[in-house]
C-alpha cells in the first residue's frame, strides 16, 4: 500500500483528482490517499493557502499528487507550487512530451523528456529596485555547481534507466557566460561519465527553432529554470497542449506529481475537465513507486480510448463526452 498525499486543489481540481483516483484504483494500484488542502480553497476555509497539516503530511509521506492551484495575479499570496518546490528541494522538473493517438497536432513521432532545474536561475524572482523612484529594476540569476550537477545527473540517470540515447543541454553561454556557462561546463564534465549516451549542447534560441522544425530529433533535454519553463510548454504544444501532458517535481527524498495546466475556473464544476494531464502525472508517480506495470496498463487503456472511443473523450480534445464518460471508458477497458 502506498501512502500518497492528495491535494485536489482549486477549480477543476476536485473533478480531475476524483477521475484519476478512480482510474488508479480500478487498475489495481494499492493507494492510501492522505487528503490535504492547499491553494485558494484552503485560504478561504482555513485562512492559509498552505496549511501546516498539509506540510506535516508531505514531510511524513514524501509523495504528493496535486491538482492545480489558483494563484492570485498581482497582490495576494505567493505561488504555492513554487513554495512547495523550494521547501522540499524538488530540484528536477520533468516533463515528457509524447505524440498521442488521434490528438490533433501538426507533429507526429515526438517522444522527448525535458528536465528543468527547478530551484535556481532567473525564474526564482530575486529582484529589487535600485532607485527610490522605481525606474530601475534588477533581477539576479543564481546558478550553483551543486544544483547543476544534481539536475544534469538526474537527466543522465533517467536516460540510462529508460534506455534513452541522447541528452541535449540547452543554455545561453555565448551571452550569459558565467551562469549558463557554468551549467554547460558541468554538463560536459558529467557527460564524460556516460560514454554510452550521446551528448550535445544547443543555444536556447536555436533550440526553440529546432524544436518546432524537427522535434523528433530530441530525446532527453536538460536546461536551467527559465529556459525550461518556456521550452517545456513549447514541448507540450507539440503533442496537443497542457491538457494532455504530465509533470513531476522530484528531489532526493520527496516528489510531487502535478497537472501543468491551471485550475480552469471557466469550466469548473461543469463536468468538462479533461483529467489526462493529471492522469499522466500519476503514471509518472506509479513509475517512481516501481509500479511501472500498472502505469503501462493505464497508458495503454488511455491510448485505446483516444483511438477507438473518441466520442467518450472531453471536448477540448475533440470528443463529445465529459470527465465522467472518459473516466468510465478507461475503467471499462481496465476491468475487461
Ligand atoms: P488554465 O490552464 O486554468 O486555463 C486555460 C484554458 O485551458 C481555459 O480555457 C481552461 O478551460 C482550459 N483548460 C485548462 N485545463 C483544462 C483541462 N484539464 N481540461 C479542459 N480544459 C482545460 O490557465 P489560466 O486560466 O491562465 O489560470 C487559471 C488559474 O490557474 C490561475 O489562478 C493560475 O495562477 C492557476 N495556474 C495554476 C497552475 C498549477 O497549479 N500548476 C498552473 C497554471 C495556472
């Protein structure tokens, strides 16, 4: 039995987590869900968007499956997603992008996995004004040897474990010579320890072009936080968008699996939410828990439903169904 902290989250969170827990249980995964709250709903009910009980449960069980959380724009509390990544040092953000059957996209045959450093770089928002009139702002990017070694090693170890052939390291070391230059130097050092895996590096602007011209040539990609933020959404766009891509945040001794889309307030409560992104994240969680066989069974059922029972799927992917009809179509195959 696996103890997993389940945070349904806001908006469509409840609907998609219900679908995912039903599918995992139908497939025979032995899960003990430890239900906790966070985000806007927790803030309204408990006066805290990240309650202490939730932190205590994560501290204890070290694995989280999380629905989307609403983050107020401008004022209000800071992103809980970012806070959780920082607090539990979940330094690897892993985003697979794989072409799916019967999902509209100009690209076929894409099968890549992007590793994004999750705790440093420009993205963490170390910013300040340097004058009282607020006419001059600065932002600081921090890159350390230790954190770079961890994420790059994680990418190589993943490639080794799953039989991947090539790592592409993405940087801007021609201009940001110290920060992303350090990242590149470390990538070259680490690649020498994995002679069986091909290694290349590309400058981020060239990478963006290559990814839309010939995405099939990429296998495992590793990059710094802000470049990874942008390129991982680009990668999702190659295979059908954020509604159908999973994500994991993994550290040395804790992991959080989450949907990459937001809380979709426009469709919340209407039964229209597509649970596929969170479902694919939960399959990454099953692999992390060494339940790869159950994960494969579910993935195969999803592919069959997309291919042969499209009308049961939700409207965002061209179906005519609801969260419930899609969930039931997958469960029916799992029960057969
Ligand atoms: P969003 O992803 O919630 O919605 C964008 C569009 O995609 C909407 O039309 C929505 O209906 C649709 N959509 C999203 N997920 C869907 C799904 N599973 N099935 C069907 N359609 C889906 O983005 P937004 O509107 O910019 O953000 C809403 C809130 O979510 C904001 O508060 C934002 O901060 C938060 N957010 C959270 C996360 C997270 O928790 N990881 C990520 C992004 C945004």
